[in-house]
């Protein structure tokens, strides 16, 4: 047998449980690591441990020294142990010198050690964070390996301490490699640095060993003890036991156990106590049965209390306090050796041989052949067989079903007999109930007894039960929505004996359509029985049955009601009386209609164009007389020209409106209705689509009727008189050098239609004045007529342009547009003719001419006093044109040269400007002479520069023309006269008064034809003047 104790540590352990002078191990569970930090001097108060690298990032840790694996020996780590009795903590500075006690530890008294606080579950302190599991794992390692024995070599202890400290930090959430490499390691314990790398490998191995152990065996344990099976005195058996870790279910090795036997057994060597160490599996020991007294095996282990505490003092709360003493866990198992064997026997008797369902049934068990005064246990199996089955002794038949097992127990009297009555069972259905009894094997300190099982079918163990059944029947009418489908009724029964054949009838009644039926035990007076239909069915194993009546075809609409009856009967020990259903049950009542097939058509009322309103006349037939029929008439618009296919709504059809209508069918079942008028607004096809709503009148029904789209009698194609307009814009320059054309613009046409027309071009003499008119002036000459065509855009606009026309002569050119009557998409238009002489349709064109002008002076050489004039010569002018201009006369003093580049030289002086006018002859030439100019200079040059003004003669225009300065034919030179040769003599001979002249004075003589000569006065020798 196995006994399992509850896990330890259900509540925190108090200091009194471990404070009796026993040691307590304390370690820096999150020990300080400080590379390059000098060890402080020993003092009365121990130094506060350096914060852990993995806890506080504010500590600057240099990297380990080169050439080492475990790092510098200059750091220190706080760990140690505490004597709970003295309250002294022994901590290790871990420098290279030994402490006061010679083992490297210093001590300080601190009263807070006597009242530590147990840590359980998840824990977060200043040193790190543990989960509930890692806290248990840390506790396991610290308690088992945290304070190694002084008997071990120093290097071994140093490696163990380093591995424990590193593992503790790892369990608090830090990196394994960091924790190992950050540890001061063995050099701080006096081991030469040359061995550091090897020590690192050994320390890492211990780290992994401790971690693996802690993961398997951490936490509370349970002792498992298995007793022997028992046997004759002198025989041997086997017992087994072990300490199991609750978290992993593994057996914990290495714990000392004590196994003790009491009662009628010893170990194989005759001892009653064994000690040893637990392993990773159950420990098995041989036992020998020495007597009949009940033997007991008790086992306990000295399992350490794997818990952790911290001091109440904040300065020491980075030190864990380990468990204080061994806390045994115990369990025991007991058994007995066999000395006397018994073979008992049982009989039973049922309390009722013949019963009714609902009565309680028990079984009285009588036993004999048991040891006196022992408690016997057993069961009594109860089987069910169908009513009428034959019960025979022997094995349980295949048709028997176990319905329950009733446990029992009783104590034997001094003769080894017992009597027990089972608990009661109430059968739920008719049939045969059979008990089969059993007793279990047993033993006490002196005796054993065998198990016993009775035989099926003993006469006293069977009971026949019958049952008065109260079955029910109901029906579910099977029908369609109308009289087109035959009627039947589905009879459903329950609560009948399994396999019972049940018969009955099902009456069908008729009531007028619309009758309100309420459930009743009586049939209404106005109900007429249509028929009565027999049915029969056999109940299944659950007592359920189902039958369907013969189908019935009815001929008129109305309410039909079935009323079912089941005849009285019996089967398989069960009986039932006659069952009659109620009238008007919802599931047994159906309201049937008679479908009709009326038709609806319409006739559109419309003209040929949109000027006349349209409407639709709905005509229906085949409806029940007096029925109110309602419906809709949808009016659709389809763009003009769309092909209508009956029964198909075009994609471009637009629903305009929906009219509702209502009418009452006359005695012949006909209806008629007319929609309101609708006034169309645009050309197109208008289509009515009628529908009549589904209805019911007196049980006569009809479905929704929807007409086909596009029936000829329901659609009309209507046209619309359009009112388009057309204008033109002449395209022309200022003169006849640029061809002209006309831009035709139209609007108000239907979209997408072809528009055609003409555009006539007329010529009128230049300068003709026009006002818009419907008539063409008599003097207008048609010079061209152009046909044009264009397709209107989505907005009904058209645009076209005539071919170009090149005018041969100046004048007034006028276009007059016209549109040919036409139609498109249901819209028509008549002939359109523009007015003659619209401003935008006419242009006055001129012809540019480039005449030439030159002059010729009357004399190319003149002298003072001569008359000078200039003849103006023109060519290229319009015949008959009057041309006007001016002729400027410049004087160039002697020494000013006539320029050859046409520019007026500096020093030239305008001495006259003469206007002139002349009329061009038939060839466009003209000649006119300027007024005369009298020469008053004696030397120099005269130059004429002519110009003609711009002009327009009957549409022929010319620009202003200016001659070029310095033309040879326009230049006249002044001839200077020579002085005459006169004889020497007195001046008086020339009639000169010399009295006023000085000697040497010049006398010039001018005759009628100019200068004659000059002479200088000189003195006579005689001094006479």
C-alpha cells in the first residue's frame, strides 16, 4: 500500500524551529562584483556590500584583467554564515589574507539575525527578481552547497562558493556567462592566477551541475511508501519508498532515510530498522513475515528545510539565510500475514416478486462462511430484461441490460453470518429485474476470505414489473398552401410500450375559409366531417410511433381540421386507455386556398407627339367576383429610336413614375382602371408596365401579376417639335489677300443628330451700307453657295465651316446661312434661313495697291533770279483715283554735298513745301507740276523730295509714298556768274559814284542777264578820286 503525506511549508517556518544553536548558512544571493575595487580594512562594522552589477547600472565596472578568465583578485564578495544563537554574522572579504579566525571570515554581531523573515513565492528585492520557481532553485543550491565543509581543499571550496554565487545571480535574471566571468574567482582565495582558467572550467561545471539539480529537485517533497502484499508466516515480501519532489515528480537522491518495521514482520536480516541514502528511484527492501500481527513500515528522511530568509536589517538584505535543520518527512504502510482462509457464500431474495412501476425494489443479502466479527463489502448488480423474457440460471443473457450497481457492507456475527438489505431502486418501465450479488475478498490480522459472485437467474433474485402507461398522441397536418396538394395527417405517439402495435382513427373536418378556430374538446356545429381515416403503427424501443393517414384531395378553399384517436390496448406488461385529441389544435389545423389565374393587360392612351397627355387603361379578367384588386402601373421613358424588345427593359430606360390603381371585380371577374394623365416633356418612347398585387378573396387566391415590358398596346413613340437656331461668324482679314470663310454655329438641336444646310456668299460694291433684312438687295451678286453638315453634340450644338473663298476685288462680302428641315431622336425642325446683312456675317474687303511716285525738276541748272518748279510723276494708282501729296524743296549751301543714301545732309535747309494733287488716268498714271520757286541764291544746290498721301479709291487702298532724297532728276545746281572785264579808267564810266568808295573797294556790275563783272578801285597818280 502507498501513503503520501502533504507537502511541507504550508505556512512560514518560525525562528524557533531552527534557532536551537544550529548553523544557518547565509550567502549573498545577489553578491557584489567589483573589478578594481580595493578591499576595505576590517572594522567593527562590516562594510556595506557593493551593489550587484546585474542590479545597479550606476556602478562602473572595468573589464577583467588581460590574461585571466575569472578576472582581478582585487574585488570582494560578501558571503558567509550566521550563528543564530549568538546573533553573529560571519562574512568573507575574500582577499588573499585569512581573517581573524584563520579561515578567511570576519564576524560582527547584529541582533536582526535572530528574527529573519521567510521569503516565499516570487520575490523582488534590491538585488534582483526571482520567480517562485527560481527562488526555490536558489534555496536548493544555497542550502545544499552554500557552506562547503572545511574538510574540503581550499580550492574546491572556493570553486563551490563561486559557482553558488554565480548561479544565484543567474537565477535572479542575469546572463550565465556574465555571472561566471564577473566572479572574482579563485585568485581571491589564494589560488595562483595561473590556474584561473582551469578553475573557471571547473567552476562552470559545478554551476551547470547545481543548476541541473535545482531544476529537478527544488521545492517541497513528499514521502512515498509502498507496503508488502502479505503472505503466510515465514514467507518474504518487498517494501519500497522514496522522497519525491512535488514540482517535477522525480525522486530526490542523497537524502538520509530511516525505515522502521513494527508488528509481524522484520527485514530480511531480522532487523527492524534500516538507514541509508535515497536514490533517483524507489528504494526497495526485503521483509519477512514473522507473525499474524499487522505489520507497519514507517519511513522518514532528514530532508533539509529548503527555504530562504532575509534579515530585517536593510544593510544585510543582500544576504540569503539558508535552512536551519533537518525536517523529517514521514509515511507508513501496513499489512498482515495470512493464517486462516475462508470461502464464504451469499444468497439474496428480492423484496417484490411482482410489482408495479413506481414501487421500490430492494434485495436482501444473506452471507455465511466468513470469519466472525469482520466487515464484509460487496455489490449487487441489477439487470433488466424485456417483459416476457425467459430467465434461466447461468451467464448473463445478451438481452439483459445492467441498470445499476448497489454497493453494500455488513459485519458478521459470531458464527460468521451476515444479513444486509441493499438500497432501494425504482424501476421505470415494465419488464423483469434480476439481482446478481458479489462480495469482495478481505482479511484481518488472523484471517483472509475469498471473493464470491452469485449466479444470474436465481428464482429468489428476479422480479416482474408491469406498468400502467399514459401515452400521448398528437398529429401534424401535412398540406400545401392551397387545395392543389392532397391533405394527410402525421400521427405521432410517445410513451407506448416498446414494440406495441397501436391502432386508431383520424377524422377530417371542414369549416368555411376565414373561420377562427380555437382548441376545444367539442366539434363546432358548423364543422362538416369530410372523412374518417384508420391508422396503425408499432412503437419503437423508446415507445415512440408514427403513422400517416391516407391522402385526401379537397375541392374548395376553407379551414381543415384533423382530430386523432388511439384505441385502448396493451403490450409487454403495459396497458393504456383510449386517447382522443382535441379539436382545433394548431398543428392539426390548416387553412387552404384555391389558386386562380387572372390576367391583366393595359391600353395606352396617347397621340403622336408630346403635345398630348398620355394615360393607361388597365383591364383584368379571371378574378373572383367582388374581389378588390390593387396594383401598380410603372411608366418608363426610353430615348427615341431605341429598339424595344418585348419582355426586356433596355439599359437606357428610365422609370418616370409609378401609379397605383385599385378596382373591384364585377360578377364576371373583370376589373378596369385608368391611370392619371402624364404630360411628356421630351421626344421618346413611353412604356407602361402594369402589375397586380397578389390577393385573396374568400380563399380564392392569385399571385402577383406583372406585365411584359414593351407590349405594343402599352407603349407609344412620341415626337417633339424643336426650335433650334443657327448663326454664323465670317472669318476674314482686312483685304482680299486673305481667303474668307464662314463659321456656322447652331444650338437647340437634339443630341447626336445630323444637321444639314447651305451658306450663300454675296458681293456688293465697296462702301455699300447694309441693315439686316430678310431680302437680298438687288445689287447683291451671289459669288458662291456652300453646303454643310454637322452632328450635334450632347448639348444639342452644331458647328461647321464653309470652304474658303478668295475675293478678286474689293467690296462688301455677305454670307447668308440656311438649315434644311430635318428630324432626329424624335425631335423635328423646319427650314431655317438667316437674315441678310447681319453684322457677324459680312466683311468689307479692300485691295492693297503699291503705287510709285517720282519727280523731275524743271531745270537742272539755275542762276539767281530764275524760276524753279518740279513735275510729280505717279504710277500704279487706281484708275480715276485723285492722289494728293507734297513736294519739299531743300537748299544746300555751297560746300554741302548731296547725299546718295537718301538721308538729308546736315546743313540742308528746307526753303519751301508745295502741295500737289492729280488724278490717275485709266492706266493708273498721273503727272502734275508744283508751283514755281524763284532762285535767290548765287551758289549751292536745290533738291526736291516728293511724297504722296495714303488713299482709298473704291476699295483700292495705297499707303503713303515718300521719295528718296538726292535723286539726280530732282536736283538743280545754282550757276555763279563771272565778273565782266572792263578797261581801266574812271569808275564814272560805269555810272558808279565813287565818292563813297574807298580805295581798293570792289565794284560789281550786274546786267539784265546777270553778273557782268567786277573791278577794284585804285588811286590815280594825280591823287584824284
